[in-house]
């Protein structure tokens, strides 16, 4: 004897299955506190940025060009990490939790209108490459303070990020080719 089918003869689902489906669907809201936590992390980065900028301004008359460049690259690094956080917060929330309903909002990011998990992964990979590039540039400027082994590993890690992003983009294109391609 077989188990009864969860869909009755009238085409409706059993109450137990409907409850399970609702619970599973509602579980996406467990991610909302994670996105709120990332907003707090972004506020910490804003504070860090302002402190570093203030230190740079205070040292304006006594600082050398190389040190200015390193501090500015550090500030750019913070901005790029903040951009990464925005992509994760806004894109992740929109993709996995709930629609933000920003249609026709003048500040809606262009990329948000066509975001999905694949696009988000590729954008995040590209942001990581940018952050890694800034870090690598800072290391090259500071090369006399680093060993060849440290520099080599930083380059290897950066190349790994680049190759990973290329593979992610390629796989995303294979799975969901752009509209108009078959």
C-alpha cells in the first residue's frame, strides 16, 4: 500500500505540507539580522575611514609622498570594501530575503535591476580583485619592507582571485547565457 499523495484529488496541498512550505519560505527572514550586522560593519568602516583621513590631514605638512600614497591607497581599500558590503547587503537581501521595491527610485543602483545569485557572485569576485589589487599595489610601494616570499604569495593569491573570477563569470555565462544567445 502506498502513502497518500500530498496533493488531494481537488488539486490542493495537505495542510501539513502547506505549513512546511510556509515555514521554509519564512526561514529566509533569518538572514535579515545578518544583513543588519553587515550594516554595522559598514559603519565601523566609515568610522575607520574618517579617522585615517583625519590623521592624513593632520600630517599634511610633515608627511612624505610615499606615505601619502600608502594612506590614500588604504582609504581606497576601505571604500572598495564598503562597496563590497553594499553589494552584499543590497543584492543579497534583494535576492534571498525580500524585494526592496525601488523601481523608479532615483538612487536605485543600475545593477540591482538585473541582480541574481550568479550576477552577485561575479560582482563580488570583481570587487575582491579590486581590493586585492589595491593591497598588492600597497605592497609593491612598500616592497623594501617585505620579503620576496611574502610578495610572491601575494601575487599568487591575487592571480588566484583573478582566475576564480574569470571561471565564475564563464560558468555563469554557460548556465545563463545573455539574452539573444542560444
